């Protein structure tokens, strides 16, 4: 059994894989690791790049049914005590995986953890998150992130950047880097494939917490994440709105679900008409918000398609963990 398996999902992400995998291998430290590229039928030479330049990694090819599906197909092939789910548009900048594994070994109650992430300009990327609910969605719709005083009940993201230098508990963390204990995944289940893209990590963290494990932010490593490379993208905004709708269906009571959807809809509506100093950016944000509102209301199909299991979930079928 390996100490660690590192899974990177690639959907035509070859341009990011070279720096990502180079830094992964440079920062392994003293651990046995199985590095797996879950390739969603890429046409950009992803498998060839891995086989040619990263002989210590291996490729698992799968049909493109989303981020959760690809990670699960890789999970089925590994034998490791811990699993790292890692985005291809990341680079390890500081710390080593062996220290992260040692920290997890020393705290057997931690089921899943994230690490410090920064953007290309050196800004901290907020990965410490609180679980979604109607009140937080309403706070964000009304611009709570711009308030001088931040309240935990008015938004999902932790914006006190000092917290990112500390070892702290959290509700969930960004799926761009998560380390999960094998036993935690066994007790909570794999990623739910009804979330094609977005909200799958929120759902996973909630299920791990419900199974009795802790979620933490561990600033043992620092990861560069090209988080805003897509800008204000209408398709991604719509997909995010659609998966939030699924999340609400799965985890909220009918009344809470209505309140949550209403708060989200208010936010998308306000952003769809909001002006901005940068006209091009404001126009893109308005377009993305309108697409999100349409997906939330069910007026348009999700950009990346709804598999049959999603359609069943939206009609109120009982959710199941994978």
C-alpha cells in the first residue's frame, strides 16, 4: 500500500500538466506515491505527454462524465492510505507531501484537509469555506463580502487572510487541492457523480463530517492555483448555479430549499444589472449572471449536460452516496 495517491483530472489540460506534475514530483518528500492522471478523453496529447515526460505517473482513461466521475474512476485503481485530489492548473510552491502525510498521521480524527493556495499575483485564494445555506446566500447577494465587518453567517468564504496562516477547522475546502484519508472516503463514500462540475467537494466534505470526521485547513504546503483563468464565464456560472440547485435538493428541507434558491436568484439578478468601472468585465459578469439565473430557474439546460441520475435527483428521487 502506498502512503499517498495523487489524482489529477485532465480534460484537454496538457498545457497545465507539465508545471503541475513537475512540481508534484519535486515536492513529494519521503513518501511512496502513486500519481494518476484521470484523462477525460483529451484530444490535446495529454496521455502522450504523461507517458513521454512523466514515467513515474500513469494514465487512467475514462469517458468525460465530469470531475467527480473521473476522480472516482481513478480512485477505483489505487491502493493508498491518503488521496490528494489536485487540479491540473496548480503548482506546488512550498512544503512537501511527506510533511502533510505526517500531520494527517498525527491527527487521526482529520478526514479531509486543504492547504494554503495563492493566485499568480501572490494573493491568497480563499479556500476555507462554510457550508451553503439560505442566509449566507442572501448575505452574498447583498454584497456582504464588501462589508467592513465580516460575519460567518453572512457568507461562505473566510476572508480574514490571517486565518490562512493558521491550522484551523472549517466546513469545506476547495476541490482544487484536497487530501482525504482512505478510511474517511470508505465511510462517507466517493464523490457524487450527479455533480458534473462544482459543489462535489462541498457535498463530499458534508458527508465526511456527518460520518464523524473533521475537515481542516493545514498551511503546511502552499499551492499556486490559476483560479481565475476563465474570467467571468457564462457557461461555468450556469454550471455552478445548476449544481447548487442539486445540492439544495439533496441536503435542504423543502422550505430551506426554496429560501436558498430565492437568495441565489436575487444575487444573480442584482449582478445581471450591476454596472462596473471596467465595461468589458462588467458586461461579461452580467452575461454570466444571466446564464446562472436561467440555469437556476430551469429555463436552460446545464452547459455540460444532465446525466439521468441528475434528472432523477431534480424530480426528488432519494439521493445516494457513491
